[in-house]
C-alpha cells in the first residue's frame, strides 16, 4: 500500500511560479500562499500569489502575442499540432497531475488518475482537430448574391476558473480558446491553483509562443477585476457562482466587452412512479453526491411521485450508507467520498443544513458532523437528505454546493414540471421514467440547458456542451464561445445598380 509520503515524493517541492510572457516568474509583491489538502488540513506546497500588477503584465504579454507575435499568423493546423503536443506531454505526466489535483482540490485519486486527467488530455486532442476544421457557412441569396459567415478569435481572453475541477475544466476551456486562435490569461481558483500553475510547464514544453498562455493566481477582486476592466482584454469567460457572475457584469460596464458566464444551479431530478426504485435511487444519490455535491449541475432537488415517495427515500438513505469519507489517496481502504474544498465553504453548507432543520424539513440521513478525529481535520460533510421540502424553504431555493438533497413529493406530470421550474436557475436536470414519450416531454419541459434521461451527468462535456438558462449563465457553449462572427455579402452580378 502506497503511503502519503510516496505520493508527495512524486510532485515538485519548489514554490510554483506564475507564468507570464513565456517565463516563470515570482509575483510582483513576492507574496506566497500555501496549498492545503482539504481532507487533512495540511499544507503540501506553496505558490506565488499574484495581484493586479501581475495581471496587467500578463494582459500586455497576451496582447502583444496576439497582435505582433507568430500566433496570429499560424494556421489552424499549426495551432492544432501544438495542442496535440500539449496533450501528449500532459498524458506523460498523468500521475503527477492526478496527485496534485487530489491534494489541492479534494479529489479521489483513482478518479483523478483514470477520469479527470484523461478527460483533460482528451480536451487537447479534441481541440487539436477543431483548430484545423473551423469553417463558416455560405449561402446563395436571391438576385445572385453570395452571403458567407466567418468566425474570428476575439483576441485576448481572460479565463476565470472554478475550484471544483480546475484541471479538467481548465483544459476544456483552454483547448477551445487556443484552437480558436485567441491568446489567454488564466486566473486559477484561489482555493485550488496548483494544477493550473503546473500546467504552465506543459504549455511551455509544448512550444507555445511567449504570451499565448499566461497564468496569474490571486483574488477575484484584484486579478479577476483587472481582466474584466482592462480594455486590452477582448473577452472574459468565468465559471463559478452566480454572485460572482453579477460582480463581473458590473465591472464590464465601462468596456462593454463580451462576457460568458457558466454559473450556479439548483437542478431538478424528476422521478416517476414506474421506475425500479432501488436502481433509480442509486442514480438520484449519484446526482447529488459526486465530488461531495461540488458540481454545478448536481441534481439537488429531487421530486418523487407520491406512490413511491417513502420507499424511494428509504432506498436513497440505504445507498448513502456505502459512502466512506476520507483522504482521496486511501482508496485501498475503501474511501470513496471527498472532503469539501475549504473550512469556510463547509461552514456555509452546515449553515444551510441547520436552516433546513429549523424550517421544518424532515431529516432522513446525515445532517450531523463526523465524530472521527481524522475526519474532523478536514472539511467533511456527510451525504444529507431532507424530505418534505417545500418551495418556500431556503434549501429549496438557494444553491448549497454540497452533498445535500432536497426531496419533494409530487402528483402527476404537470405538477412535477411546475415544481422543477420553480427556481431562478436553469442549468441542468433529469427525468427518470420507463414511459419514453413522457420522459421526452418532461425533458423538453424542464427549463435548463442540459437534461439527462434515466441517467445523470454529461457523457460528452466537450463533444456536446450545455449552456445555462435563466440565472445559470449566459453565452453559447463550445469553441464559438470564444469567437465572434462576421457576415460578408458579395454581389456576383457583372453590373449592379443601387436601388433609387
């Protein structure tokens, strides 16, 4: 059995630097911060903490690389070759990245090694092909006119990443940004920066021209705001909470630049009475407990048709007994349940659990801290299920971002949909039923950008990306999020006169 020291021995020990203009540099302030394992509360490394001055340096580097460097003159094939090489280098360092992501973002090591890192590699592979197949559309108009639409990179993109999956989501975003021909300044999440700082080594080794890819750590108030407010940044994309999204929109007023936001969710899971209760209970639990509920599309509001309501609650509670919390490296001990990212976030989740109790929701399981001294060193919250949750309760309305499910009974298709859509969010959702026409109708009726039928979570995040409805986001998904279009009209007639 591998010890913790065995894993720590496979990652770099020196302080992780920022990456600006093709160079690894210390922050202007010289400040550093600890990387902390959320499962143990122990520091495992350090990084330089960036600020506004560092962000401005990176913005200038990205601007110069786009306007004057070789990047803008490269063909899609050449850009794709660099992306493919980056993916190959990342794959060769899979174990190292899986260790860092487990330590820094509270992942399960086997999941990081066999799912998240391969998905990150696949993002580079996918976009290496996209880079060389970026085509427009053309059509012949009445009167012998040709109309064609081309897509162009914005220029300099600021990408603000979340802490719940920094490496995988980072690679998926970066692949699209760079394949489209943009340069980028990345702001990693403050609570889980290590893997993005380490990724700079991959991009450097792959040979991307200086300034094309830049990484600056720091707070949203300084680094994030600098990206939004600076006129040299052409577009900003952010994945995170809705409150942060509102702040970004406020900061973009002066520059009126395009903003793409992938925000929070309070996604519904609608379970009809014709399902296999035990089997579908497993899916419902999976939908709100993956990465301890720290997934934006988690199905945290579960609506169960009345004839199977109590049996379904019992089945869900039974599934929750199989979770084993602990350090993500202790997979040989059966550990399969992660810590929350930070004590502050855990405190917020516990606050919601207490509100659920006070507002009259029926607690089915969980809802109390673990008593194991080892678990108390981390930020663990057990899978918690509340029943009889009504739309007026806080836990029904607000995103908790933890392993907390709110279960509500319903009667009939119309009521199920009405309850599901009683929220300001519209990110994802699911429907479970053996009635295929009804499942399709309900999937079409759920107000959200990504809906699952008899399953949960996307099976093609980059192949078929979803988009947020309502307060869950704005902006198209995929590579065209990082591009803008140009429409060109051509008169194909030999002689043409303007209308008089």
